[in-house]
C-alpha cells in the first residue's frame, strides 16, 4: 500500500464527531423503540439478518448434499464460518 492510498482512506477522518452522546446520535438517525429496546436503522438490520439466514441455509444445503465432493464440503464450511 502506498502513501496516497493511505491518505485517501483517512480523507474524511476530520468529519468524525467526537464526544457525541447516544441521544444525539439517535436524533440524527432513524430508530424504533420496542419495549425499551432501541433498534437503530431497522431496515438495514433486516437485510443484514436476511442475508445471514440465506447464507446459513445455502451452507447447510452444501453440507447436506456434498455428493462425495470435497469442494462442496469446504464451500459449505466456509460459508458457515463466514455467517
């Protein structure tokens, strides 16, 4: 990695808000509160969990139907570890 890549990666570091309180953060983001539990940005959370369950399902399908192929076994295990 050269120095220009490093500087580009840190180009917006001065935009980080230091000392922001949790309430200030919630005021600037979409959230839902259910029975005292705050779920920040619920649509994003939904898609993240949906993707995780899809990966788990596909992983178990590969592990269940390896058809004596090591590649299917390793692919299923890698997806299981990733999720």
